[in-house]
C-alpha cells in the first residue's frame, strides 16, 4: 500500500517570526581575502608557514586553513563584521545557514539554546557507534552562547542529493538505494534507550506530532529558538497522548535510534568503482534521537518531507514508496491512520 501524505497546514499556521540577533544570515562574514569572522568567538583564515594558537587546522587543495579564538568576543549586533553573502550556500528561515569556508569545507550554523544537543555531537555519536553509516566528517564544532547558535566545520560530502539524481536512476537503482538506507536504519535501531531523547540524553527538537508540540508552536507563534521537548519514558508518552484522547498504537518498553528525516535532500548518492549507485552520505542529523520503532515507517508514510522535487505529481511520492516498502520487508510496522487522527487532535485542541 502506497504512503498517504498528510495535507499541509494541519499542524501549524504560519505567522511572522522574530529574528535572531544578529539574524541567522549574518553568522559568518568574509572580512578579508580568505579570512572569515565566525560568530562572536572565532576567526578563520588561510594559514601562513607557521600556525600559531589554532584550535583546529585542516588541509584543503594543498593549503592549510586554521581556526583561532578571538582575543575579545564580539557583542551581538544586528550588523556584524564582514560580507555574509559571500559563499553562503544555504539559508533556512530564521534558524540555520551554511557557508563554504574553503574549497571543500563547509560551516553549518544553527540556532541553539541550553539543553539542545548540537548536530555535530550526534554525528560524532553515529561515527563511534554506527561506523558503517556514511556521514559527514566533522572537523571541529563549538557553541557560541552569546550569539545562541552552534557551529561546526565539515568536509563537503561526495556525490549529489538523491533528489538531484532521481531521474538518472533506474528502477533497480532506486530500490537498491532504498534497501541500503534501510540497512542503515536497522543498524542505528540496534541502539536503544528507556527514554525518548537525543543521543546525548537531552530533549528532542523535532517530531512534534508524536511529542505534542506546545500550543504556541502549533499556532505558529514560535520564534527562531529550537522547541525543546521533554524527555519521556514509555509510560509518560502514553499519558501525554491520553491527554488528547489518543492511545499509543503499540506498547513499547524502549525506544530505538533513528535519523528522523531521511528526505531525498538529506541523502547523497554517487557511483562506485563498478559504476553502481550507492549512498555516499547521510546529512542533517539534528532531528535524530530515540523514538518508538513503529514511528519510523509511519512517518515515512505520511510526512511531506519525504516527497521528491518532481514536476510529475505521480512521481513526487516515489521515494516515500520505495522506503516504505523496504521498511515493511524488514519488519517495521506503520500506523498512518493513527498519526493522521493525532495530527487532527493536536490541531483542533490547540486552535
């Protein structure tokens, strides 16, 4: 049975949101040739013959780059130094942006508040515990408390997004990619926790459909700050759902680790030495954490995040369908109708 994608607009109403200070698009700025200002704490530049007082260095195109701490932190102003438009490759609303710092190194900047697990920490956890899963290489990461955001430097990942490659893939290629992704899901799900949480044991900042986002977020009154959900035991999850008249679709005594957003834009693919397509990297681990196993296939079957960027409406859900099918073959259950009812309950009780 094919996935049934929920319509837009049921879980929140979009309203204007306040900006960070400085706004997210000004987290990094070019202040000179090959020289960057990074938040309130760091400077980054191409190194000379001798590297002094660097907190991190890396080689890129036969040249050495280094990251240094400022002598004096910058204050949070609306217009920080440097040209922030140069080499900014991505901007997501009020909360995240990415810059290309050197030819093959990116810096991702994300809004942060105390209690939030930085994405780089999760990637490091995956690298240690699930070494078979292809992930970005983190060069260095830090928290800028004054500017309330996290930073991490990573190597550019090989390949192209599954979204961009989709029309080049044969049916067998698509099936093989889905099966490979599911092997990584199974690998990660071997790790369990008695609570819904991140890899670091803090609250999640996503998956509000199951964790019941606050009324403020559902109504669209949230701002740039991450929405930090409380950690939950199975019993607490059951009680939370009962408050809006819903029963958990399946009893669980533990939760499994899951990426959380295996959208086609978050999966990179490339050809191997035998000219076969394979998964070259899985990015965007900020929504990862320990969740009910039944939630995995359920969310794949209903979330619009898994839709392809295709003009043909019949092709948009093709990735959802492939992943949904492969998860079924690996024994994952789904409760789409239950989740649809939950979303409607959240919407009607909060508006």
